[in-house]
């Protein structure tokens, strides 16, 4: 893997994580679902889950199904 490919993959991953974070925050604002443990209004969708799936998808695209 050369530097140009690594740089392009890094940019794509960062762009995907940024869009996922913004989308998740927007959906949390729209849905206003409460969390079961604290009752705060940021229960759905899970930021951890959405970021994990985005990162796994990016790894899958870059390194293949075994890594992703």
C-alpha cells in the first residue's frame, strides 16, 4: 500500500466518520428518545454503534472482509 492510497483511505474514513457523527447528532435531536439508565434525551441512535459500524465498513473497504 503506497502513501497516496493510504492518504486517500484516511481521508475517506475521516469524511465518513464526520458525516456519521453529524447524522447521528441530527437524528438524536429529531427523535428525542430517552435513555433507559439516565432518562436524558439522547438515547437513539447510539453514537458508539454508528461510529463503530462506519469504522468497520471503512476497514472492510480498505483491507477486505476479514479485517472489516
